[in-house]
């Protein structure tokens, strides 16, 4: 968890000079974020289940076709590396889904723990982007678009951090303090 806190600190510095959203927009975002997290968690859980089932079906078909392809001297099916990348991707989806669902109640209560869980889910999502590079057919384009989406997500996260008990690093707080004025 210490590594996540260091990453949070570095990203805070990166986003401190970003244009701020209006307070009303931040408030709306903070109100809908718990529901978006819950929906995202449920959708990811179903996606992980669907990919798992598809992978099981694909393995069955691949075993059948491999048997006949070998007789013809041809190789078909997913490589062991492809399967490993897909299984790892499913595991990351499940972890991300659990984190997002766990963030629901703390986000509704505007607790810092909710923001921290969303941040962790965003980091896990970046890791999924890295894993997805190695899944056959995904590639670099998918990775780049995932990084763009993650950057937007982190921007929005840091816009509402102060609403969840997180100190907002603003431009004024990084400047040297001025001398007190005489009465």
C-alpha cells in the first residue's frame, strides 16, 4: 500500500496545475461516483465471467480442432502464453470489480477510504491495460486508448479528492509563505 501512496503523491503533483472543474461539477461528480463505481464493478464482474466462460468454450473447441489439425500437420489454437495472458486479464478484472463494489459505501459516505479504493481501481485498470497488450488481437492501440481513458479518470479523481477528506494541493500551497502583515 506504501507504493500506492507514493504514486498518489506523484500524481497529486502532476495534476495540481490542471484546470479545475467548477464546484458544482465536482459536487455532481461526487454524488454520482458511488453509483458509477457500483455499476462498473458489476459490469466488470459480468465481463470477467463472460470471458471465463468464453475461454472454457474456446479451450474445448481448440482441443477438438487440435486433434484433427495434428493429423493434417497443422497447428491451431491459443498458445500457452496467450492463455496465461487471458487468465491474468480475467483475474485483474475480478480484482478491479471487487475493489469498485467495495468502494460504493465509503464513496456514498464521502470517506477518504472510498476515494482511495477508486484510486486503487484506477491503478489496477492501468495494469489491466498492460496485460491486455499481450492478449492476441488487442495490441498497442488498445493500450494507448486505455492510457488516455486512465488519464481522464485520474484527472477527475483528483478534482474531487478534497470532497473525500483529501487535501487539495493547490498552486498557492506550493509557493513560499508570505510575511505576516503588520496591524
